[in-house]
C-alpha cells in the first residue's frame, strides 16, 4: 500500500499474504463428516506445512464422527479457536465510533465500563512483527500504536478515525483501514 495525504504524509507498506487450505473427510459405514484447517501468514516460511494442515483437517473430521447427545445441564462453554476470533470481531465492529453506526452500537455508552469478566484483556497490536494485519500507519497516515482495547474487563477505547474523533472531541486512535478507495473505516489490526 502506498499512502500520500494532503498533509504531506508519504509512505509505502508492502506485504504479500501466503496461505494453505485443506479439507478433510472422514467416512464410516454410517456416515461421512467433513472439516477443514488452514494457515495464513505474510511470509511463506511461517506457514505450517501442507501435510500438517491436511492432518489437522482429517483429525477434525474424525472427531465429528458418531456424535453423542448430552443431557441438558449447566456447563462452561468452550469455543473452537476458529469461532472465538469471530466473537472478538463483533466487539471490534461495535467499538467503531463512526457517524453511521454511533447510534446503533451496543457499546456506544460503555467506554470506561466493565463489559467482560476481570480476567479479560484485549490488546490491538498493529506493530506485531510479521503479523497478518500489521501496519506501521493507518489509512489516514497516522502512526500505528499498541492499544489496550479491554483491560481487566473494562472497555478502554473505541476505534476512531480523524473525522469521528473531531466530532467527539477526542483524538484519532490511528486505526482506520482502507475499506474502499472512497471510505475509510476504523478497524483493529491484530487482537491479542
């Protein structure tokens, strides 16, 4: 990405994404199950091997064979890592304080309030070395920085582009990503 702004900012941030994707099937006399696994990185040398991804996909498919019903009960809920990332993505979407969604977000009045158990900390780290969405600057030319989004369960910040920050009498959080050529939207880089 090359970014040149009217304020004199001019930088290049080059990256290339590499990935492996495999589907695994498990077949028995009574049925068939399918699952998948993938790896995606900026550097091909960081990819898991195709053999490992294929093995993971096959093992996941085998685990789906012969499911059992469990009686209704109260138990802790565990999410597969593929699902947990999408749950945090809903938090990121709700924490975007743009004009068009500021009135609809369930987090619009929650900054500074506890929204998770005290054990939960979420950090956005756009400077993570070799990170899939790492970037040294945002789509407006603002330098990226590590930010605590949730600390000890408390929502610490929203994702603010320059226009929304001015509207709210705040400063930009340096997180806008280019959603299209005409529109820039605040977005996290890498949640950890």
